[in-house]
């Protein structure tokens, strides 16, 4: 059975050391197999604290991040691109230092505001050039690194699995793959289930959620088909449940989540993990 993780955006807009102990205590003994720590700027988060709480709880960690402060790997400004590349190197170093099993996220464009114009060939080439500059770092670290395409309302640079597969092939590093997010894919893919299956070999990480980031198994998605797709991955594959807490103002603004999505965000994660464990091959009971 694949391993199911809790993405910390259900609890925090950017996880910090002060939040680790209560969060890991809440997750210990549940259907959660690992914790996906989400932070773009890494402020208030240290590798030592992560290693301590991970070891004490027995819950491994992964790192989910992006580019803060308007940084973009496709920026027309050369200095801005270098700053973005340096931030990716910082993310890699941090992930290695905290013992993360993988690093993933929308690590490509500016996340500080919605896209206001389509990206063009020059943007794409600058993105390729930035990842060419990072390819040695990605290969040397040996850490699985997954790039997440976002929906059209959040990015004009990478929207689809097909675009991200082209980027993955251009980077040419075995550990680099696609992060397939069900919410974004449900908006952008022309044939969701066929496309997920077609890109299985390039997918290294998955964000699971209901169609609107709400509860798993209760929405219009064909969950028997999604479950069969999930079950086709190796048993060591890590997939996390990502939803957003609308009651945290900063997180609500960043993710445009203005209402509770059918249940409190932590409940969506915990009950979603139990649902997946109960419906995927392999026995599990709470």
C-alpha cells in the first residue's frame, strides 16, 4: 500500500518549530504515515527541530515549497533568476539537513500574485535555462524532486502534466519528476483519468484531495478509478493529502480559500487518510 501523508497547509500557512510538537502529537497513531512540511521561506523552521520531532514520533517528513517574495525561475531579470536558483539550492540543502524523504512543490514561477498575461517562449526558455543551472545540484543531492503544475488562476507558466513532463525530460535528471495534484489536474487536464495514467511513469509525488480540496471520497471524482490508479504505484510511493484551512487569514488569502470545504481542514486530512487506507488494497484499521 502506498504511504499517505498529511500536508501541513491544513494547519499552518508556513509550518514553524513552535507548531511541530502539537502537530506531530495530533498525527501520531492515526492513518497518517508521514508529514509533508509546507513552507516557502523556511522562516522559523529548523532542521534540528524537525529531526527531533520526527524521530520521537516515528513519522518521517517530506518538504513542500515554492519560490517566495515574487521570485521566479523564468524571470526576465537575470539577477532575479539567480536569486530564485539560489533559493532552490537553499531548499535542497534544508531538505537534506532535516532528513526529508523528498522535496516537491510549484518550484517554477512567481507565486506572489495571479498571472496577468500568458507565458511565452522566452519565459519557457528562461525556465529551462534555470533548471539547466540547477541540474548538477539536483543530481548531486540524490533527493526525489517533484515539480507541480498549477491551475491557470495561479500560474501561466506550468499548468498541465504534459508541460511538466516536457520540463522533466529537458532537465534530464532521474530523480526529477512531476507532482500531480488532483485539484489542479481536475481543472487543467482534458481527460483527467487517462492523463493521470499516461503520465504515471513521470509522476514522483501526488497531492490527493476532493475535487474542490474538500473531503476525499465524497465529491464527483470517480474515486474507484482514482483508487485503482493509486494502487498501481509501488508500495513505497509517498502521497499526501493537501487541503487549506480557511480560518487562517494568511492561508485563506494565499490560496483563495474563502470558506470551509465541507469539513474542517485537519478533519479532511485525517478522515481522508483513513478512507484511503480502508479502500486501497491491504488491511488497515484505526
